[in-house]
C-alpha cells in the first residue's frame, strides 16, 4: 500500500500554489458559503464605507472580515445570502453572537438590578 502511494505521488505533477492564490481561494470559498458572490461582497463592503457595520471602525488591509447573517433563518455556518446583515470585525462578530445567545438572560438580570433591593426586615 505504501509503495502504491509513493508511485502515485511520484507520477503526479507538482503543483505550486502561491500564497496570494490561496488567500483568494479561501476568501471566495467563505463568501460563497454565506450565499454571496465576490461582486455582492464588494458592493456590501463599499456600501458600508469599508468599515465594520456595527463598530464603524474602518477595515485595515489584511484584516479578517466576517459576514454576519441571521442564524434563525440559516442555522450554522452556511447562509442563503438573503439573511446577510452586514460585514463585521472580529470583536463585533463575537459581541453579536453573545447578544443573540444571551439576550433574554441579560434582560432578566438588568431588569432585576434596576429595581431597588429591599432592606432586611422590611416588606413592601
């Protein structure tokens, strides 16, 4: 079996892929998983002024850009493209995830601390 693998490897031509090509392929793959085309991604990026949709901080060269979508429409990592909400930086993408996951729990807590705490021995 090992000899067969070695012969197969030797008979295949060596393919050299540039780092720029790998980056381009990875970005295209991620964009298409979210239901967008590279052209639609570029239009969305320009519409946002090349900045994070939530934090409004401009994206820097080489910075990872996250495509935010409504998980109630398309659960998981894939998206239909119709539920894309915007392009986010890492920090805002994480924040939106936590807000979506824990919003109800946080509201219960915030409403509870907004009410005055009764002093010991007194009833309202």
